[in-house]
């Protein structure tokens, strides 16, 4: 079933990201903010409690009748990551990728990119 929502990519380095050593946390059909969902997740998963909602790279999937749009921080715009997002949200058809380099999507990995 095709769905939108938000996601985080759990990884500890850019090298891991490029070598398919990452996990994905997602919240399907969510209209809440990353911060609101993260606070809920921290109550369930102890390992997340040490991090703020903006620690890991993240993004959002929005659907309309013609296409799916994936908004993500530019460091996530690599084939293996995008494929995992598409699989997680069961997307098909027309998919648009929006690389959002704004402060909104900044995370700790952005400092590694330089």
C-alpha cells in the first residue's frame, strides 16, 4: 500500500551510508513533525533517548494523485538510500526527489561532508 510520512536514516558516518550500513525509522501517514514523532519514539526505544530529533538525517514523503515527492537532506540523495525509502513507503510510478539543503534538514553528518 502506497503511503507518505516521515523518516530518519540511522547511520553513524557518511561511509556507512554509502556502504549500505544504515537503518530506516519511519512513520507512515504522519502529519506530525519530526520532533513530535521522535519524542514518541524515544519513549519506546531507549537507544534513541540520547539523541535529539535532528541528530540523524531525515526527510518526508508526500503523496498526491500524480506523484510521490521525497524531501530529503542532500546527503541522502544516493541510490541505495532512495531505493530503501521507496521500498519502505511502497512507492511506485512517478517519484520526484527534492534535495532540501536548508537548515530544516541539517544533521550531524553534514559536518562530515566538507
